[in-house]
């Protein structure tokens, strides 16, 4: 089975399952859904366990012509005060970056994390303490990325609790903690940003969001978009993905994002519900909205 041929400049795809082998599963998934770009897990997404890759599968994925991205495990929280959680998180990201390089991935996406467990009254406060730790743990990983290796892509979260990055403006302090490293990039998740209070449906909503991203991070750091509609309204702080056009965001903002010159050539990845059938549906919907 062959994967879908590359499309126009803005490639559209989905998070792929890898049953049967990393390349075997992911490329079949791409072919079945019409994906022009894929995102995969290279380890247990809900645990710390890792496994060595298969060099033959890695080479096949590298040679496929389908751009690939890696998503780090959901447990990763480099801002946690618990030293065991922080150390495991850094190790998981180091592994994801190494495996990303081996499969030719363009980026490794990770969730920003939270300032959990820090004493509330201590100087400099939980948030700054967590961000300092983020810098301490991640700068060496960024420095160690080989030439041509994947970028480390910061994904903001929906805004619950002590998250370190939810609004677009929060990207700035986080990237500052990373020393604005050239290998530190950004992944925009439409559901997360909507839930954090960026109303993409309002007049000029997409332009307003991207202006905030530019002011905080620089639009040149945006390397990937997670295209997800939202079950809940703007500012809900609830991370509940919905099919494209069937949630509170609706199709219009996705059309605006796909047409925006600042995002020209930036891949869009669907992480919507419904499995392979749902991804095929949403890839087709996004392609129909693409200029």
C-alpha cells in the first residue's frame, strides 16, 4: 500500500496509529486517510516505558517522502517540583528527540506542563521556579539535537490549574526560559487556544491570535498546527476535541488559518475523535477549506 502523494504547500494529515510497525502502520494509515503528513508516538503515550526502534522501519519512514512529527508522552511535565517526575520527563523528551532523529521527524511536540508541587509562598514563586527548571532541563537537550534533527515544539494547554502556557502570551516566558534556542519551536493547537480564551470565531479572531503569537514568540517559530474543533466554548479551559466543523469553533476559523500567509507551508495535523474514519473525514474537510 502506498501513501498519499504530497499535496500543496500546506500539507494536511493526522495522528497515525503504528500497528504492525512504525513505518508499516503509519504509512498505511496515511494512505487510508489521505494524509500528506503524519504524527506518531514512538513510546507509550500514557507511560514512561520505551522500546528500541526497528532500523528497517525507521529507514522506510525516512525514505517515504511523508513528513513526520513525534508527539511526546502525555505524562511529560518538566515543570513539576517532584524531582522524579521532572527527571522522567526530561528522559522521555531526550528519547523522543533521539527517535525523532532516527526516523527523520521534523519536530517533537510536547505539552508545556504545569507548576505542580511548588510551595506557593516561596520566592520566586511556583511559576518562575518551574520555568527555571524547564530551562535547566531542556536547554541541554536542545543543544544536543544533531544537525538536521527535529525541533522541540512547545504546545500550549487548555488553561486548567497551574499550567505554564495556555494563552499565546505565555509562549514568551517559556521560550525565554529556553534561551530562545533556535531548535525551540511552537505547535499551535486550535482547541487548546480556544479553550484558553482565544475566540477564533469572533471578528478578526484568527488575526488577533496570530498577532499575539508573533508578539510573544515570533511567527517564524510556529512549525506545526494541531487542527482540532472544540466541544466547548471559548475560555472553557476544557480540552475536548471535536470533529472539524462540528464543534464550537466551526469551519470558518480553519479556513482563515489555512489561508493566512503567516502559516503558509506549516503542516496541519488533525487529532480529532473517530479513529481512522474520523481522521479521513476531517482531513477531507480541511483539504476542502484549503486555498
